[in-house]
């Protein structure tokens, strides 16, 4: 998370960003304030990135979903 936060620091004036340290927390945050974009890794604590994106797709179908990962895996 810290690397992504540092990478996006110069965009703070243009984008409103929130960061969660696990998938379940991300879903809690989205329930409070839905997001336009969700970025995740496939390997996340408490809920895999794949599971997170599946739940986001079902609950928030207009949210853009992005996976950042060094691993290759097909997501259905």
C-alpha cells in the first residue's frame, strides 16, 4: 500500500483517494462511500483480490476494477 500511496502522491490535488490494508476493509469503505475505481493485488489479506473484485463487480457494477500484480492468473 505504501508504495502505491507514494506513487500517487502527486495526484492528491486531483483525485480523492482512500487506501485499505485488506479486502474486507475495502468493502467496508465502499459501503460507506462507493468508489469510482478499485485497485488491488491478487494476494491480499482476509479476502483475495479476485474475491474482492468479484464482490465489487456484483455490488458496484459501475466501479472500474484494476488488478496490479507481479503474478499472472486468469480471473473469470
